């Protein structure tokens, strides 16, 4: 329960952080706004073409009498549009983070700078960071899809399918939304994705307390745009709890022992590590 409350506090603190810094709030909204415009255009095109797609997919119904032909094709058009809408909800955060990688990298760095104890980010070219982000997002989406299939099947169970299963769906979505949002901050700390998921599973209450309220808020598209900068800032604060500065140093030493990543530029001499600001009310001992 303590972690559940702490996760929600990180979400609130992230929103407060950007609210106090309006320039960074506007800066962080740009990728979400661009992604939202793209999704709206794509969904509008799909809505306009869904009936044509239904007609194309059901040539066997050309000679059906009314009203059966119309009912079949209208139902298929609704399913096509509903599937596109569901896909957009599942992928919006991943696409926004991918489009906004440089924006959110800068936002995470600023949060770390203001809170103290900022890590030395990996010296990796932008193109490689984008490839890693795409790979990690696909990995997460595959897992979400697997859970979605199971939950969809469980939805046919009487009573449970209409009560417990939808609640589990929100919790699963909240966990993986936290995985996505903490990716930028944890990647800066040289934490690979399997380890990120393991860390968040070990602090499940923290992940659910942070991500589940966001899932509910993100059901409203405009709220997604407004809340995304604060969500990234809050995820950075959460990542500081998951990987304290001492563990960051160990991760950096391990990465240095393994050698530079392919395509990386030679590392610059390490600067003295900044000391964390004492008194963080949410830090875990």
C-alpha cells in the first residue's frame, strides 16, 4: 500500500514540476500534440473509408436483400474503426515517446539536474537511441497484446468478465504504461529493458500507483497531451527511486567494463559525480 501511494505521489509531483516550469511544460507537449494530430487524421481517414473496406471485404453479400446486407457491412465497418481506435490507444504513448525522444531526453536531464545526483548519460548516437526505443516499444506492445488476448477471452466468463477482467485490464495497462514512461530515464541510467521490467515488477505497487491513474486520464485525448510532460517528469522521479545514485555508478562501471556499444563515440573523461539532494520525501531507503 505504501508503494501504491508513493507511485501516485510521483505522478502528482511530476505534474507539479512542469506546472512550475511553464516553458518545459510547453516543450514536452509538442511531441504529444504532433502524435495526436497524426492519429486524428489517420482515424478520420479510417472512418471515411471503413464502409468501402467493408464493401470490399464482403463481395458475397452483394446480392443479399435488405436489411441484412446493410447490417453486415455496417457492423464490419464499426469493427474496423473500433479496431483502429483500440490500436491507437495501445500505441499512442509508445509513438509519442519515439517521436519525442530528443524532447523527453532533455526533459529527463533537466529533472535530474534540478533534483541533484544526475547520471552521466550513455554516449550513444541519436539514431541508435531511436533504434533501441523502437525495439523496446515493440517488445512491450507484444506483451500487452498477449495479455490483451487472454483478458479478451476471460471477458466471456459470466460476472467476472464484466467486473474483475476490466479492472485487471486497467492494471495491466497501467503497469506497461509505467514501463514505457520510465524507459527514457532508465535508459539514461544504462538499465536494459528486461532489467527495467524486473525492477518495476519488484515494486509492483509503485508501478501501478503511477500508471493506472494515467491510463484512466489518457482515455481523454486532450488530457494525454496536457499530462504527458508531467508524466515523463514524474517517471524520472520514480526512476530515481528505482535506481539510486550508488546503483547508477555500479551500472556505469559494468557498462564501461563491457566496452563501448557499436557506433558509440569515444567517451569523454568522467566528471565528478554530483551529490543527490538530501531529504527526498519519496526516496526508498
